[in-house]
C-alpha cells in the first residue's frame, strides 16, 4: 500500500534516453520523459521556489528541454501570473527574465528559469531553448488525492449531516479555481461505528454560509456534492436551502430537492469556470464568450469578492438563461438511500457526482433473458441467478452508476470496496503490466487482436503476457499476480472460469492482484464482482450471454480505447455501439480508472463528415479524465491556431477543418473516430477514406 505521506510524484534521471529525466506519478501511473541537451545531475531543492503548488522539485543545468509531444505551453512570470500561451504548431520568443513554464499535461510539471526563452514545436515534440546552459528548476505534483482523514458516525441521520459537513475541508481554495479538479481534494472517508468521532481540522472552510436540510438520508445524500463544492456545513432545518448573509435560497425545484441541487450546482460551477478566467489561467474560454453575450456581470470584481457575496451574485443569475452553457455532467450516481451506501458518498462526491436516491423496482429475470442474444457460438451456457434493477435514466449525465443491491441494467455498478482498493493502490514507477488470457482456441481471433493492440504505444514501457488454455492452478496464479490489467477471453458459468482441467471459482482465490480487468465471457458479472471484493479496482463484465462475433468486436474496441488512455466507463460507452450485444456489458467498481495515460490531454471521440471540400468535426470529450472543470483546446491544423478553450466535458461545438489542414489534424495522435456510424482509428485513415 502506498504511503499517503510520500511525494505524489518522482523526478529522476531517465533510463529511457541518454540525457534527460523522468517525471512519474506512481499512483496514477503517469509518466513523461524530458530530454536535455546535455548530461544532467538533478539535485533535490525546496519546492517553495514555485508560486504554484508542487510536491517534488529538482534543479538541473541545461540549454534546452525537449518535451515528448507537441504541447500547448503556458508561460508565467516569476510570481506565477500568466503572460502568454504557446499553441500547437506555433513558436514564441521571450527576453531574459524569470519565467515559470507549464506544459498542458495531465501530469502537472513546471519549469522555472531565469533566461531568455524560445519555445517551438518541432517534429512532434516541443523544444524549450534557453540563452545558454542555465539552472532550471523543475517541479511537479500529482493529480491524485488521498482522503486525509476518516469520520466515524452512527446511524443517526444528524450524524450523516455532520459527516457531509466535513467534505468541504478537502477544498484547496474557496476561490473560483475550485472549479479546477486539481483544486478539489478528496473528502474524508466515512465509516460506521458506535459513536460519532470527527478528527480535528475538518471544519467546513466556508464560515459565511451553510446549508439546511431535513435530517433524512435522502435529503442528506442529495446535498452532499453541493456542500462539498461550497465548502459549507450542513445543519438540520425544516426546508432545504442555502443560508448566509443576504442569502436565503431555497434548493428544491418544483418540489424536487435532487433537481434543485443539480441546477444549483451546475449554475455555481459554470459561473466559477467563467469567473476564474480573471485569475491564474487567463484563457479565452468559449463559455465565457457566450455568457457575456447574455449577462453582464463584473467578473474581475467577482473574482476578488468575498465568498458569500460571490455565491449570492451567482444565485441571482437566471438558470434558464445559462442552462445550455452548463457542461454535460460527468456522472449521476443513483444511490439506495440506506446506511450501507453512506461509505460510498465521499468517493462519489470526490468525482463531483450528482447524487439521486431511489429504490428501483426489481426486473424479473424472464425479461432479462428474453432480451438476451442467441448465437451459434456463445461464451457460456448457464444463466446465473442474479437480481436485476433498472435505475431511472438521467438526461443530463455522461455516465451513470448505481450504488445498492442488485445488478443494474443500463448503468455501471459502483462498489465501496473498489474505491477503497484504489485509495490503497500500490505505487509503480515501472512498466505497465498486462495479461491476456484465452481459454478457448475458437476465440483466438480476439487474442491475436488484443495482443497486437496492448503495448503498441512506443513512448510507454509495457510488459504484455499472453497465456492460453490455462489450468485452474495457472489461472489462479495469474489472477493473483500484481498486474495493471487482465483481459480474459473464454467461458464463464455459475461454477467459474472454464479451464483446461475444470472450473476456477474466484471465491476460492485469496487475492486479486490486478488493478482492472475485462472478462469477455458470458455472464461474467458474479466472477468480476468477486475480483473486486478480493482487491481489484474495477472491470468490464457481462450480465447476459454474448455471441462470439459481437464479443470479438467489443473486445477489440475496448482494448484499443484503453490503450489510447480512455478510462473503463468511457471506453465501454464508445465500444458498446460496435455490436447489438453492447448493452450486455457493464462496468463494475471504479469505472474512472485508466490503464494507460492518454497521448495528450483528454481522450476523445471524433465524428467526421465531409462537406464540400471541408470536413465537419464533432468532438465528444465524455467526462474529462481529470474531473469536472478541465479544459480542452482543439488543434485544427495549419499555422493560424485556434486558441479558444472549452470545458472538457461532453460534446464540443462542431468545427470546420479545411481540406489543407485535415491530414495534420487527423494524425496528430491515434484515437477513435466514428465515420458513417462505424468506429475507426485516426492512424488507420487518410483523407481518401472520407
């Protein structure tokens, strides 16, 4: 288990290049290799030389840094104020001064230098050149957040309110920058006990406002993400509302507290995203441009205003006037309003999920079986005796999950054990270890496809192991190995995984060593659930029989999407459309887990249509990998750069790419593209394919 007090990132001499260093986040398994023009000897330094938060810092001497990708770069002065940005395909020169330079990576890295600087994109890399061999200070920090404390409560609803009141203590600021995912820490975890125990230091940071709600589990669950985002305490009261100086704001909308919280949180979040452009990231935000066409607010004054005053001004803005500007929400969590679900709340809130409570009616097994597929070659034959539920579907969420008993249909299944397993995830600075297991020779086609896919990223270290026709003992050993990912191809039934000498039931193994898995076999849900209970973080499983041809298509798509950096849930969301059996697959555990880092910022799906000599591009960001509040700036090719930023969640407005720039745009990185309804990959396409 990782030490929560150890640095989140490591900066070490690189083993992959002659001159350079590796910046590694061993918890999130992120890595960037930075080349230098000369041999270097990094020396550890205090991190307080940086005005922005860092966890690890070193100093080297070099005349040039070469970054592994073409990267957008923010340039700040020595105090951290943003002075310029260097877009993809462009170059900038800066006179001698003190600068803090930040490439726009998921892994936060900063270069501090006193020199003249030239930044240019060259041969799919980014070069940062200095006047001479000069000292360069390099700092980094992890985007990973561990819960700092645990709150113990009884089953009294007022104790739940007290626990939720501690969530905001994890915020790193009450300024509009809290809308950045990196400025929101992980709320304290909750455990049930015989008496309430709240450690010191967890008081809500917003002492100028609070929430009031009736002391019921449903009401408490509903306001949890709003209390966290506002940094507010929650008190018992007859009506759900926000209370502060000059604020008395009812939360229910048309009688529904859940709908009211969703609207209120969405409005506050959007307005923070707009207002934060007056702060440390003064970028040209698309949503701000549209907002200012409709509503006149003194954003610079609001940025510096006291917290309650700023929130009060936000609340006065008409929701209907800005509803279409609120980004698609990353996740709605449908939660059984019981004490068994309380321990999942901090993890859902950490993802800024909208929480909706419900007790869905069970779905008769006959209805599920009648919806199953029949095929000539199935990956299993025996139906499991599982209870199914069908939570109400949201119209505003990118992803949906269920917390409660039963197998959900149409949404993923979250488990508190999975979240706990991720918090305790072991650190790794080495290779990305993947196992591919095929226990049926008739399914070797998928084995060949996924073996060729995993590990194809040349800039990342992979170790891919392929095993076929395993015995029970061999498979048990493979399931216990410490691996990043396991892709199983074969048969599963009520007795477990089919092996060459019988069945292996996951209930008989002591521990599951993989972080994530894909069990591409019939009705693999129960075996997958057991792997999570034994230590895995998340996986993709099936809830019905799956025909082999469709399973191969799903398996191929999932493998390639994961290899591009998609987390489990978005990967399955895209892959489902590859076959009519796509609805038979669901994600269990923590579906936000990624196996490998994306090539650049946030994984996304392109949809391309030809329009005369131009190309119409739709970009779907799904849920931003780093969390709600991240940014995306599309590079459309050519020398005149598109510099407008968008909130990276959901669909980005359609773009027109001229034919002269389309090839460059298409091949900037490998990723999925939907063409005429079918999934393809940018590296496999040319302009002649459209």
